C-alpha cells in the first residue's frame, strides 16, 4: 500500500524543464500524510520523533526522501514495533 502510493506520487510530480534532470530529494509533511494515509497530527508526531532526518526551512518541514524511504522499508521488518504508538 505504501509503496504504491509512493510510486503514484513520484509519477504525478510535475517538473519544470530546467529541473527535469534533478530528482526529488525531500518530501513535505503533506506528502508524508498522503503516502502513509495518516492524520496531520500523526505526521507531525513522526517528524518530531526523530525516526528520519528532517529540517525546518522557512517554517516548513522538509523530510529527507532517502531517510524516510529507508525508515519505511524498515517498517516491513519491524511491523510490530511502532515507534509512534508507544
């Protein structure tokens, strides 16, 4: 489910002609909400949990795509060890 949504978001990304050779390196909180299908509160709890690398730029969080994708991949291995639900 997560992977399909992630792939769908990647396909739907529109890029300007000048940035067509640059791949997306960060997600927004809104994209995390869409990928995971969680509430805004849960998404911000995840961002603040330190589970993956993120920075705040101009009042908005930017989440490292590489870090988030690795975290998401690792969930499959530890599906019963939810870091946010504890």
